[in-house]
């Protein structure tokens, strides 16, 4: 895992998620909602995350892959 996150960005736990009552999964990056999963995609994600801590490197990597390439270079730095 360490070789995947060479810059150590995922150690900061920048991704998080929340499950809704209707079975959707809301994915957050630095507190901002970036993606919504529903249906089979949400079920698959929930199954993968069931045994992981949200802040763990494995969980962060899964969330990073699921969110995909959502950044386009025009985000403001906070």
C-alpha cells in the first residue's frame, strides 16, 4: 500500500462517507460531497467497507478509487 500513496496524502484521511436510510452512499473529500452511490454500486461499496475503519489507508484508497478523477485543476485552495 505504501508504494501506491507515495506522497502520503491518504494518511490524512481526506475521504469520508455517509450511508443514508434509503441505501445511498455519500462520498466526501475534505468535507465536500463529491459523489453519490446508489443501487448495486452502493451495495458493492458497503460490502467492501464493512470490515474497514473509515480512516484506514485501505478505506481511503477504496474511496479515492470510487470517486475517480473528480478534480479538474480549478479547485480553490483553502
